[in-house]
């Protein structure tokens, strides 16, 4: 797994490209905590509602949620603002 920013026109690298990750199969993915930070959510708990809305939209559009959202548990350091 790795992160490799891709430069766009004019040499600018999108903040979404900066946090994009790629698995062993070459599939791209993003971690929700990093995604929340790029979008300006200071408290991750507020971003969880956004994720739930996105999951519902995925389902309502006829896509399998499991194909687009993977649940992972990630430990955050004690004293972190991301509790």
C-alpha cells in the first residue's frame, strides 16, 4: 500500500490526490479520517454522519455498499482531538 501524489495541470497536486492510497491490486482508496481533515472537519464525529449519508446514497443508487465502503478500526493516540 502506498501514497503517490499525481501532479495535475500546472504542477498542482490536489489535496485528494495527496491522501489517496493504492492497495496491492492497484485499487485506489481513501481513509475517512484523512478525508475528513481535507474537507475541514475538525471533529471526526461530525464527519461520521456524512459517511452514513454517502452509504445511503450508494445503496439508493443501486450499488452494493460493501463494494465501496470498508469498515476498519484505527487506533488514535491518547489525547488526540479525533476521539
